[in-house]
């Protein structure tokens, strides 16, 4: 019996089928830093496991201090979409369970891994139009058959692929995403990206399909983008215009690359979270790659980053509370409990719960499913619908970079691994940013999408800070001892010249492209 998960990437968990003493099959998940996929819509979770009675298997969870905790008769199993509506646990969830769930992601340094995720736009070579769902389905089937991936389906539709700890999934507008396996070195990460791009191209080129590495759809309007047949996206599509003016653009016209990284303790999580938030605008500048909208310059270097500033202020942003003295797992849980929900998954259907909070759900007060209580599956789904610049699950996600060509897909994880996985560099980052005020961090967040490395900061430009930060990243990689610093060459040129990828594209547009957007599809073709 194969367990096919729609989630992917960075930190999956091992699952095995066992037979209990009552002769029933059970999926036992080893709680090894479970990945729940980055979101614009890929939700994964945990279900309770029932053996039709109270005869269920116990599972232990490990918290930061290494002590085991267990929760009633609840098991963690992998399923996405949830195998069925998650079985109600023998005891109601408490806030402590939600805190312990995050804390169970802690792991010793030798078990830290690197999980990279990236999205790209598929287009027809002849017309440059976005791939339709029918073409995407054909592509997924071709990759599955030629390269031995398991298909992931929702109803009658193929919506992704799974192979080991890697997965391929679809964003709302058909953006094609690889969620990579948790890997030890950047060499392995870059090899994974290259292998994926080879497989995709091998099938897509025969279909007359290419893929574009850019942060925002450069040519086509919202009306031209197909909607993928995934139930959750319908709820999101209806809700987005109520809470911001750019949410639909986020869903249908953006692509990103992100890296997911581990922590060893609550203190380590806090240090990495603060460093990641403070420096996220620098990553946005270094990887800025979305200067066009509907064929013309849009006034931004990273339109993708700007879009997040007016998507939904309840679930995005720079999270100033992370820098407060009381911050830890519990305060993040308090924040997440009050972020409005999107949906609950029951009986193979997505139930619209928009605007209601998980805190209400915890108390059994959700009008959309009166009297029902949440499971860990519901909590995990909810955590993936929160979109700050750095996101906490059982690991930390660095979410500030535009999608780009393959060399930059290797450079983004290299940048953050060098800064956050080396204690000396991490401490240097914290020292460098210690006196940055909340207002300064927010100013960088607001201005960098437009002015990039030329953003004024204190007595100079952000470029000057980026020079120091890049050196810390390189030094951190050198100390790791895997000869990984070469992956930063792509970023090195950006810092040295002060010219972001987006500014290069604008130079081409106003020069050799003669203000025609179409050549970008060749320039940034994978």
C-alpha cells in the first residue's frame, strides 16, 4: 500500500505500514520534522488514526529538550488531501498541543537538512500563452510514466506527482512547482534541481512547452490565466478580493524560490527567525526578478514582493512581535490562532470557513461546522495558509525571493544556509541587525521591491549592507567544509555591480529588445 502525499519537499516524514494486533493496517509516521508544503494552496496535514474503536496505536513526539510527549490516542499520519475527514481525537486539542507540535520540529545539528522549493511558468512556444490544465495533465502523466513518479489526484484530476521525498504540485494559475527532498548539502540540492529541470524539459519540449524563470507573469493578464481544478483555490479566489487588492495576482501570477531550514531548540529558532526577517529585504533585492506586467515595466524590481504588501494584512508581513522579549513557540501559536481561516476539509470537501479563527475552532465555535473540534491535521493545514516573510512550521521558511533561472535556484539556499547554519555567521548577523528598529525593518520591506540595492539605509545604501552580509554567507559556507561557496557566484555579481537581475532585464527591454516583452521568454527559458 503506497501513501501518496500531495505535499512535498523540504521535510517529509517516514511512514510505514504495520498491522496491529487486531489485523488492521496502520500508517505509522515517524515524527521526523514533517514537511507541510509552502502555500499558495498546497496544504498537507496530519490525521488521527482510528481502528474503528479506541484500539489505536500510541505514538511519541519529541520536544526540544528531547523528552517524549504523547497525546491521548492520537497518531500522526500523512495524507493530502486528508484521507477522509480526520477522525476526532479521544481528547480535544489544547493550545499546549499546538505549541508542542511546533516544538517537536527541533533536531540536533547533524540532522539539519536543506529543503528547496521553486515555481516556474509554463508556456506554449508558439503563442507564449500560459499552459492550459489539459496540457499540464499531459505533462504530469508523461513525467510520471517516463521517470517513475506516483500520480497525485483530486477527484478525476491529476494535480501533482510524488517520488520519494520530492513532489511536484500546481499553484492556482498552473505554476509548476518542485518541492525538493530534505538534503544534506547544496551540491545535492543543485543536482536535484538540475535533474528535475531535465525531466520536465524532456517531456515538455516534445509538447511545444517551455518554462520561464521569473517572479511575475510578464505578459498575460489575470483573465488569460487558467484556474487549476483544486477545491481549495475556489475558496481562496472568492476570499482574496475582500481582504486586499492584489491577492489574485499573488495566486495566479507569481513564482518564488524558497528554502526551508531546521533549528535545534526554541532559542535557535528565535535567533534564526529574527535573522531571517531582518535580512529578508536583502534577499528580495538580490533576487529581484519581476519588473514587467502585461508587457510593460511595472515600476518595481520585485513586483512579486510588492504584491504581498496588499494581499491580506492579517496573514503577511514582517512580524514585529518576533523581536519581542517574550517571543517563542507559544507566541507564534497565539498569532496563528487569530489569523482568519480559509477552510476545513471534511468528507472529501473543502468547507468555506473564511474569516473565522482557529481559536474559535479550538473552542468548537465554528459556524461552518458547528460543534466540531479541530485535529492536528486541521492545525497543520491552517499553518500553511499564513504568509509572512519568514514562516514557522516545524522548520523555518525563507519566503522573500523571486523565481529565477536555475543558477539562482541554487544560490538562494546557499545564501541562507551560509548565514543560518553556521553559528559564527548567525551571531554576526544578529549583531549587525541588533539595533535595527521595527520602523527601519518595515521601511526596507516597503521600499526594496521598488529600489532594490539602491534603497537608502542609514548613512549609505542597502547595497553596502548586502556586501557585508554576502561575506558572512560565504564565510559560513566555507566553515561548513563542503566546498559550497561557489553557489554564491551568481549573487556575488549582483552585489559587486549593484545591479539586480530585474534591472538587467529592464536594460534589455529598453535596449536590444526594443520595448518588446516577448524576448524575455527566451532570455529566462529553463
